[in-house]
C-alpha cells in the first residue's frame, strides 16, 4: 500500500525555490559579485588583503632596519635630496611616457577617422546608428517627407502668390 505524501510534488518544488536566496542580497554593497563568487569567502578575501598589507609594511620595516644598522650621518645628510631627485625623475619619466602614449593614440585615432572620412565623406551617417548594420545608409534630409505644420504651404495649398484681389482697396 502506498502512503500519500503530505504535499504534492509541485508544492515541494515551490517550497525549495522559496528557500533559494538571491545572490545580491548576500553580497555587500562595496564588493563585486565576481569576487563573491570566487571560491574564497569574504573573510578569506579580507584576511588575504590584510596579509598583503602586513607583508608590505614588513618590507618597509626591514629596509629601515638595514638603513639604521649601516647608519652614516654624512650619507643620511645627502639621502633626502637623492630620494627627492630620484622620485622627481621617476615622475617626469612616467609623465613623458604617458604623454607619448596619449599622443600616439590620438594620431592613430585621427588617422582612422581621416580614412573613414575619405572613404564615406565627412557628413555621412554610416556609423551613427545601430540600424546601420545593414548596408543601406540612412536617407538624408533631401528625401524626408514632411508632415503637419512642418510641411510647406505650396505643397498643401494650390494658390498663386502673385494674385491681387481687385476688391481689396490698397
């Protein structure tokens, strides 16, 4: 003899679905879902961030300890100037590299734009809309059919503007 279950099978599925939770409700606002979906949980991610920060400060402490062990007042008097100069040179070099990269990118973009303009004409609307994925270009204003108030009077009415009514006194 079969024993009837307390709830139909579709009802059980609905209950299971209700217990599923939305991922965005678990993810804090300041983290990405991608990082949440990684195999590490939030505590592991935070601990790895702390571990990296601690190792970075430990390297700085080791460098300072080495400097203190080899302390030389004459060298230390020169050191701030050398550090500032090295830092300044590094920033200038980085700035010049970035400017060169920007200039190269602008030249390439301008060259590509000039090629497109030479191929299609400067005011062509070929790349303006998604609908232009088709080969047919967008029709220009010379083909527009105006309607309503935008339609010129000579299209709407059949009249001659040179006509002078003899009954109207000038």
